[in-house]
C-alpha cells in the first residue's frame, strides 16, 4: 500500500510532492523518500513523494517529464572513492552528459573532512582527490557539487533540489519546506 493511501485511510493530514521523482534503475542504493516531514502552513506534516524506477540517461534522480533538464548523481563515500581511483574515465563521460542539462549536481553523502581523514595507506591521497574535483568543477561548471553530512541529509537535499527546480520551471509555488 502506498504511503498516500495509508495516510488517507487514517484520515491523517499530509503533503504530497507535486511531482514524481524518477529513480534510475541502475541506482544500487536508492533513497526511499519515506519518513520525510515538512513544515506547511505552520504545521509539521508527513511528506508523500511518488517515485518511479526508470532508466535515466544521466544521473540517479530526476523529475518525471524533466529528465533531460535536471539530474542528480548520488555518491556515497565508498562509491566516490571508487570513482576517484578506478572509475574516473566513466565518471568524466557522466559529467559530460550532465553538463548538457539545464541543472545538474553531484550529491555527496559525506563531508569533505572524511576525505581528509583517509588512512595514509589508501591508494589515493586527499590532495589528488581535491585536484580532480577542482579540475572537474572547472571543466564542467554547470554541474554543482553538493556535500551533505550523511545519507539522510543528502536525501532531504535531493528532494529540496528537485522541489525548487520544479517550482522555478513551472512557475508554481510549493508551500512546504522539508524539516
């Protein structure tokens, strides 16, 4: 049963995102977008986010109907380290595709300080990672790099980014904020 149906059966108040999130079928650890709460009209309410799994050409998350305009590529620490060491050529092709969008982001589920605390025996030094990221930011200036201190904060950021893009693109206001 969907969260929306559950809330309706209970007679509970809730907010529904006015868009559906497309989650790439290749995303191995997708956000569930469950348990999110919003502040709406001075009340705290649960947020229902409708999602659909579908192959995206770029990134892991987008908005239904806007897949060619906006995309968010999610990276956990382990995924990012793998990208920085073994997968940087594939990742550069991804950045090239993201650069063609109106708005795109790399959403990192960890703080930069975690990179700085890597053990010295790691295959790649923090300074090398920093150099790669700076180079990518300069070569692909339309792709934003967003750091959040953990998966839960990154999941909220993902919804907020998509919410804001949807509102700006459609000219419709969204009367809630994720808390």
